[in-house]
C-alpha cells in the first residue's frame, strides 16, 4: 500500500541543495540575490574550497536556512570562480556573509560565528523565531498519528521535511507512518538516510526500535477482526496483545498501553508475562523521556502494586 508517494525520497540526502539554497555566479547574482531579496532576505556566503572556517560555517548557514522554511534564502559564492563579485563587495577575507533585503546589503559578518548568533541574526531579519511553525506542525502530526490518522500525519511530516530535510523528529515520525502503512522497507531506507549526527535522537532511535518490534511481532492480523474477538471474549488475551501491538505501531500509543495493562491486571503471568515485557519494549521504542513512556510506567505501576 503506497499512501505517501515516494515518501522515503523526500528526506534529501546529505549535501543535496534545497529550494532555498543555491550556488551563485556573476550571471545569476541579480536574479538570485537582488531580485529575490525584494520579497525575502537573502544571505550571501562568500567562500572557497580551501577555506577551513568556510567548511564550518556553510553547514550552519544551510541548517538555519532550511529550518526557516523558505523565509530566508542562501546563495553561496565561490570567490575563486567569481572574483568579480568578491571585488565588487570588497570581500577581504573569507568566510564573509552579507544579508540582502530590498536589493541592498543590510548587515553581515566575517569569519565563522556560533550557530546561536547566526540564528539570532536571521530571526531578526524575518521578524519571528525560526522553527516555531515547524514545532506546531510536528505537534499536529504527532496528534494525527495518535488518532490513527496515519495519512494526515505522513503528509505533515513530509511538509516539514521539505522545509527541513534533516529534521530528526519528522524523519522518525514519517518512518513510523510508513511502518504503520505496511511499508517497512521504505521506513528502513528513510532512517538510513538520516544524518549520522541524529542517530541517537529519540525520534530516530524510537523509530528503529519500532521497526525491530514489528519484525519480532510478525503477522498480527486485522485490527477489526481482533476487536471482534475481544467483543466476543474480553478475556481473549492473545487478541488483546496483538491489537495492542498493532495500535502501538500505528501511533495509537495510549490505547495500546491500556490494553497491555488490562492483560497484566487480569492475568499477569499470561504467556510468561508477555504483556508486561511488551510494555517494556514500548518504553524502549519511545525513549525514557517520552511523555507516553512516563505515563505508561505510572499505569503499569498502578496495576502491579494495586
């Protein structure tokens, strides 16, 4: 089932240009910088391949521009290939960055700068915090997934990744959506493309653990059929266990945990304490600081020590 198009391809590989980042030349400068800055701020990064500080600064600029989601652009000028532009703007050392607005340079800096300072500069240019909209989008996607609306969640995560292709929460969330849609191979490929620096991010680690959980679970059956079994026999622990795992993999975390806690309450020793052990796997998949993990541990404790 292909709900989301080639969703795994939407997270761009490391180094690939986004729509908001371009390599500039003398011929394209008027269009990409002067004209573009009439509608959005444009950062111009003067750099060279042999420049060590440039290699530190440019990825930071790219990260911030991507996170701004189109509210600022970046044009990179290789001074070795475009000496006329470097001379025109009196670039004496590199890296040098100018911010253009309304067709004119309005501010800038020389040398590698801390990410926090560059972020503050860009936020001042665009007049709002970077990532505020993305945070709201990520929360909306999470809520959609918890409602079981996987298609909507995936669409929102894809939109976030178009603005910020390396966003670990969106990558992990989309991987879970793909997993819920039965596209386990696509979910794996998406996670393989995640930045190495985000490998230990809770969203990435949790999605990987969820995939492992799905592989261990194997074929769980149809949720409607499992619910019918439970309606006929509320003590059908096998049906409840399978349904709980299905719900968890679909992002419906709290109902999944409630089902497992019900099994523990009714028959803790069932199938060698399978329900309790599955809950612990859920906690591992979510990460120790996830709100659902904290709530789930309270739920389990209340059952065990009631």
